[in-house]
C-alpha cells in the first residue's frame, strides 16, 4: 500500500537464512545520509509539514521555483527509477523515438532502498516513482523539485479533476507529483476452486479458510497485510496506533500462516494464482488485472475472480511520478511525465502491460469488462474517482506508531 506502511510493489522485509531482517526506516535512512548544509539537512523541514489525510489535506511548501517553461530539452539519457516491471518498455521506446533520446530504466525493490540510493548518489534519476506516504519526507528533505505545470498539460486534460482541482489530499495543487496508477485492495481467487457466492459471503475470511490450506497467499509487505487483517477483524482503523488492534492482527496473520500454511509472497497474484499455485490471495486490484497475461494458453481468463468490500470499507492508494531535485534532465522528465499522462499512452501502458489503472477521465469504469480489459470475474478491480474520495486511505504513520507495526511484522516474519 503502495504510505510508509505500503511497500507499494515490493516487500519491506526480506528473508535471509530463515531469519527476518528489518530494512532501516525512512527516518533512519534520511538521518544517516543527510549531510550538514546539504539538501534538506535533517528532519526540521519535514517536521514543519503536517501529515496529510483526506480530512486534512496539505499544501506542501515550495522548496524552490519550478524550472522555466522555456527550458530547452536536454540530450539525455533520461533515467527512470521505478519498481521492476512497472512500465511497458514499448511505450518507453516510443518516447525515446519521439524525443530522440535514450531512456535508462533503473529499478528498486522497496522505497527504503530507492531513497537511500538517491541520497548516496548511487542513482541520479530524472523521474522517480514514490508513494504518497513518503512524499512529506521527500519534500521536507528537498529531494524533489516542484513541477512546472505548463510543461504537463495532459495532467488537467486527461486526469480526474480531483487530482488537479484542488489536487490530491497529500499534494494540493499537485505541486510535486502527478498520479501514475491507482488501486484498491481485496482478495483474488481462482473461480475454478472458489465460487463467486462463497467469495462474496466470506470476503477477507477466504485468507483464513482451512478449505484452502496450502493455497493461500498474503503479501510480504507489513502495511498491506496488517492493514487488510485489521479490516478482516472488524475495524476500519487502517492507520491505527492501538496496540491491541495491531497485536490482534499479528496473531491472526500468524494463525493462518501456522494453521493454513499461508505464504508471504509478492508475486502470489499476478504469477502464481494463474499457475494454480494459489487459490486465494490478498491482492491489489492491478495485480489481478495483470494476472491475465500469466495464464497458461489453455486456461480462459474468466477463471480469475476478485472480491473487495463495499466502497468506504476497503483501502485505496496510488503511485506517483515526480522529478528529483538532483535530476540532470528536468525538462525531459516533464516531457516523459506528460507523455504517460496522455490518454493513449497511459491507457495502453495499463491495458497491455501492468494492469494498474491510471485515473483518466476518458476511461469509462463500467465498460472495462465489456471492452476486454478487466477479466469478467474481476469487475470489482475497477477503480472510480468516487472511491478515491471516500475509501479508507493508508497514510504516513507517526514514527512511534510505525515502530509498533514494524515490531509486529518482525514477529510475523520470524513465525513464517
């Protein structure tokens, strides 16, 4: 999910020799890597920016002026720093041909790794793909530069109005970011093992059902899996600092791991559900849509099913496109962002590659199944603008609360 709790597309904790090893928190990375007098230098700027919520949206302070609209395009190469396999290289090649520049795609496994490598100078990206839960700290540390809106006309032409007027709750006036994809959470399932009525009746409990023991996947991501378990346990407090709710979620996750052989994965939906390795899986909506391209040739795509709670009772999130302060090609970066906000380019990236829906006004949500984009059993994976305004939003956690979640996850990983 994809917030500091969301490791968005990849896992936060990695296994080594059977033990759970914690990656340093963003706060620790920034403190270790910031040098006096450089960049944001410490956390003072961050602390002055409130944590954004739907109820209390935030206008981020400008740490500099945007580049001038008449800045000439650079010669490249443009460096895109992204989650692995999260953009269609064919569309990237089309951008390269149109602008006569090379594009280098560099990937990271989690946001902690991504930010640390930028701070250390190991990577100097022109376009970065963060998530909202990290944005306050990236701006507070002056790691992102304000966008020049004149160079991104497709933002207002193509994207849901709520993203530009007044702008998303985490970045009013879209000063630093534009949306890349948007997604919700639910349960993916194989309809040859789970009928739709059973999925609708059991919902999250599918992931705890002994009938699917040995065939259950949970995301190897602490915010996602603790968050959906809190929902499963009957609370809507997906940003809770209540130790009792966190402990209850931890115990429930360990229960299904121990009793039902549930496994922590990242590719459980888009790769292993199609392979019939799993029958039910915690899922981002984009993963179940993208899973159609991993099905064996002899398997029809309507075998894929997706359940999610009613609007207002599940989580919603999105990934972002931003330009780092250190970018060598900021004008090209703006052109790249505008290119992928084009109705045609962004739509083809969604429908031919990653399965994650862009928030485009031109997309008719009710026709995505009819048009052969979303599998007919997974229509609940379609995201609407109204959901973005009303559904539960995982936000950045205060550091002491985040530590409670991380401590619980360490226990879960040790028990897995």
